[in-house]
């Protein structure tokens, strides 16, 4: 609760910076209103990359971790953005009461420069001695505790010092901060370049001045060719040879244009004096091409010489019929012919071996008599004899029968389907009654019997409580009352049972 009170008394922050270190990121929020000089110095140095690569050269466990010296010795970092040291900035609501606070490192009053430290615990003795300008917030506060795990050597210097890899400014508290490196670049760009006066050659001093002047004039008129780095630099990585041969490319383009011109000339010759052919000629040419394609496909579909064509196979005569449809019909006809031949071979083999023929293994309806053994067939399948010689399997027959029944069922109306269902249920009940009358031992004669068990519970208001400490000598009388009540309840239950009988 005390810690919450401490955070509640701190003023609001303005500005946010992220220190990306080898121990993890530190989300730093700045008190730019309470410590404006320290925050401005810190933000501008972050924007200029001053703290990038700085190590934490001094770490005291459970106290603080100090950084901000580019030399890593603790003796550097003497130049601030103000040109020297700047004064301390104290505030009554900012105190070293918890860890994660950022303070300016100094060697005395008003000696703040670039170095700063992060507290690892509360240290009230630093109040009014060092400027507090920020704090570590969020989950990154847990990374501050990792400084206590560092191995410390002589002079509080870590054996493997943590390092600030880079600094990212998320929210600038001041709008007028400009990094000094960018400002110098802008100043250099704004300077007016000195114009060099072009030296004029006095050719009149020469005996051949007129000839030299003429040569100079001609050289100025000649357009200078732009030279590339491949021609100027003597670098083995830069080749002076062209990647594409321009002569070969020009030759290819000329050949392509010549071929295009030849095709256009042939097309003009075919159409007659370069004019387009009439629509009748175009239609006639397309018709001839289609007829040739049909003849070619028909020749591929015809059987080889010496092979008999099936009687069901249609013959292509080159009419306007669909060629693809004729090919499909040929495939179906060939399939039907092979299926019939296979069924005929099976029947012939069964007759030769003396086994049951195709008419003997036909599935018959319920109540039919098998011609082979004279027994009554109990299967519910019924065939009309139309598929005796089609070679269909038992599964195919049953599936066809199921589909036929489904088709017939879908043709009925809703009332007719209900009547059919009730008729089936009545037939099933009659079969159950017949099985019970015959006394046969089957599943239809099994009956589920439910015994009626009646339980009567005592009223919730009728209960007895025996407390030996309260009753004392009256415990015997209380037990007697309980036994009497139990007998009464038993007699009442017995009476109810007699009434039920």
C-alpha cells in the first residue's frame, strides 16, 4: 500500500524513450516539466546517437547502475548540449523512494553533464543531491533487477558489463529539438557555393592563334559522350564487355521483321491483291477444315483390318454428327459387348461343370420354391426374370430393388405413406401376438415386466432429536417414543400395501 501511495504522489510524465540494452529494453518516461534542462539534454543526446554502444561501467548491487560515458571508463562524457555543466533541478514530489528511477550523475552541486544512473532500490539519502528526470515503467521494470545478477569486479566495474545497443525516442517532449549533426548538414547545404570563374584563353598571344581558336570552337560543338564506371575505373569486378551483343540483337530484329513481311505478303496473295477474303470463302474454308478433322478422328476410331466390328457399333460416314458423342457411343457399345461375352462364357462353364446354372442362382421372392432343391426361399428379394442374362451381381440386384422401392415410395402422397407405415406396424403386432400364442422361444415372445415399488417418506416436520446432555435420565423415555413412532409408521405402510392388493 505504501508503494502505491508513492506512485500516486509522483507528477505526470511527458515524453517516452526506449533504451535497448543487452539485458532487455527499458521503457523510460520523462518528467520534462519538472526537470526540463536534464530531459532536453537527455533527449537530444539520444537523437544524436550519443548513448549508442555505451556500457554500464559502474554497477553497485541493490543500489544503482551508471552509464553515459562513451569511453567506458567513467571519466568521459564531459560535454553536454549546453557546452558544459548545467545546474541541478529538484522537485518536492520527486524522491528516490523506489527502483527504476533515472538520475543525473554528478561530482558535486550543479555539475551535471551526460552520465546518468538507474536506481536498483530505494535510496533516500540521494534526495536533493541528484536530479531525477525519468523512471522505468511497465514490464521492463523487471529487467532492472537483472543488474543484481551481474558479476562485479574491482572498482564496482562489471566483469561483463551490460551495453546500450541503441536508443529509440517514441515521444519527444519538446518540439524544437534538432540534432546537432543534422543542423550542421543543413548549414553546409545552405551555404552558397563559390562560383569559379571560367578562365578565358588569350589565343591572340600565339602565332597560330586563329587556328587554335578554330579548334577550340569545334571541340565545344562536339557532343561529349557520357562514360560509365566500367570504362573509367580499372576494377576487375566491372566488366567492359557488353552483356548483350548489339549486332546480334539487330540481326534478330531484322530477321523477325523480314519473316513478318513475308507472312503478310503470302496472306495478301491468298486473299487476292491484299484484300480480305469474302465471308463465303471463309465459311467454305472452315467447313473443309472441320470435315478433314472429322475424317481423321473417324479413321482413328475404326478398328484395324481383319477385326470384326461389333454389330452395335455405329459407323461414321462423315456427316455433321458430333464426333465426341460418337466416340462415347463406341465405348459404351464395346463395354456392352464384352459384358455379354463374359456372361455367356460363365454360363457355358457352369453347364459344362454340372454346377448350378444361371437360372438356379436367381434370387426369388419370399414364398417361391427353388427348382433345384424344392425348398422354400425365405429371402425377401423378388426378381421378374428380366436380369437373368445380364450378368449383374447380387449387390447390384439388391441396390436396383432398393432404388425401385424408393422410387415407388416417393410417388405416394403423405397420407398414403402414413397408411402404409401403419399397415406395417399392425402386421408386426399381429406377428408378435401369433408368436406369443404359439409359445415359441424367440425374441418376439420376450416381455419386459416392471415391478411397482411404492415408497412413502415421512413428513419433514416429524423428526426426533435426542440430546443426552439435555434429557439426562429422560433418554429412556425418548428412545421409547422413537420406537413407538417407528412401529406406527410400519403399520401404516402395511395398511397401504393391503389397500393396494
